[in-house]
């Protein structure tokens, strides 16, 4: 989506934003920097002071599938605050939803957001073909998108990520321990991902999560 916007001509009052939750994979941060460098475009990084850890401390409970305040507090609010601080009280937001994501398209449009990729009929195959022609790419598997062990990802998917990236687990275990709760109650806690990763046979989905849903 960013490449299409740049090709059309980036206007002075259009800003490229990256909202950093603090829990992205290192490859994601490298990719954002590479987009900025390769395409000569300033990307404005925004975040909530103290990041995800401080947010949980301030809320005194964990986000979950019903109360997903992490998206609002770590992404939407920092972007809005940045825009307000730069004199834009009213602004439009563009989101890179594809044409083959109909449920997400409907959700985004209900919220008044713009989905130019969907409008142009761009599908996953088109996106993959585009990146195959580029000199760089996001060095992650599709299921590794968004926060590394996001609780919206199926338990089976999170097990796989822990196998591939065991260093991602400690933070999530620590948050559940210090709050005395769980990110979701329909699956074992994060500590069980390491202790007994093959005993739970509930949600073994490997579908992508999308925290803006």
C-alpha cells in the first residue's frame, strides 16, 4: 500500500506512521527501517510511553479477546496524539486491507477508514508477487505478523512460534504472573506453552490474527 501511495505522489499533508507496541519481531523493525531507506520516505514511529508493559501496569489487568484495549492504547491513540500535536484535529486513516479480506473490509469501512488496496482489487497473491520483485522483504512467516505471541493467535499457532522463537515467551509469562490472570481463559496460560506444548488440543488454528478487527 505504501509503495502505491508513493508512486501516486506523497502529498505534504500525508504522513506514514508506524505504531510500535514494543512486542514486534526484530524483523518487523528492520523491515520498517528498510522501507524508509529503500524508498526514501520518512516513517514516523509513535508509541505509548512505557510501552505494553506500562499499559498493563496502569490498567492493572490484561487485555483479552473481549477487551482488546492494547490496540486502542498502543496504536490508535499514539497516532491520534501525534496528528493532534502536529495541528491535525481531523484526518483520514488509510489501512492496507486486501480485496480478499471481506470481513475486515466491512469492519474498516464501518469505522470510516479507507481501504485503497481492497478498492483496487489487490489480493494476497498480488502482494506476494509484488514483494517477490523487490530487493528486500519482511523476513517473517505470514503467521508471525503483529505482536509476536499475540493472544488473538490460535493456541496452535502460538505453540509453533514458541518452538521457532523461544525468546518471545518470557514477557508474556511474566505479565500473566505479575497480574495474576490470563490473556485468555479458553486456553492454557502462556507458561504452559513451554511446559506442556502438545497437551492442549483445542484451538489449533494457524490463521493470521489482525488486531484491528
